[in-house]
C-alpha cells in the first residue's frame, strides 16, 4: 500500500459499515488521500511496529495521521493510544479519535494520553461528509505534519 504523495491515514476501525461510509464520503468529496484500514487495536500496533503481516515498510509506510475508533476488539483504542504516545518513534504521529462516545471520561482520558483531536461520529451522510471534509481540510491543508517540511 504505497502512497504517491507520502500522505497516509491509518484508520483503526472495526465497523465495516462505518469505514465504508467514511470512504464513500471521501469519494463524494473527491478526496484522494490514501487510507489503510486495520480492524482492531492489535493490528494497529502490529502495523505501527512493522510486525506480523506488516513487516514490509514499502507496503505499510508510516502514517501521517491515525484515525482511531475507541471501542475495538482485542486491545482497546485507549490502550493503543497510550502505547503509541509512550513510544519515542511513534509519539509524533497525530491521533484523531473518531468515535460515538461523548462520555467526558473518554474525552479526558484520550487527551491525557496525548491525542491531538477528538471527534464524534455524526449521524447521516451530509453530517458525515462535513466531518470528513473538516478532517481532511485541517490535517492535510491547514497544518504542517511531522516529516512534511
């Protein structure tokens, strides 16, 4: 899964329906960034550490941004965030949580662990398109990401 422009989103999302809605919104908005999906926290960590099936650095490059659901099978999203942000090689990768949880405890814990943004999954295609557009505009047009200089 190589990317021409070097910009890659690692989507950590266990819901097929949510992931397909996200990529459908991207297509409708003509957003052509590369998205690599893993379905659980264990695969996310394997991908980032280049372990298991993810050992090929060319096929599985370092992501520019991680888009993370919280409630994942296996290693929970909160634990994945904590591990990434405690790792010297990975901690500069921005993490954006995209979840259904508006629980203040989840929000606080995620920011304490070092996430860069917390977004709620919207209901409805138009609201989703707005969220997707905001996400891509901010992370790929408004900010400078590590390694993009």
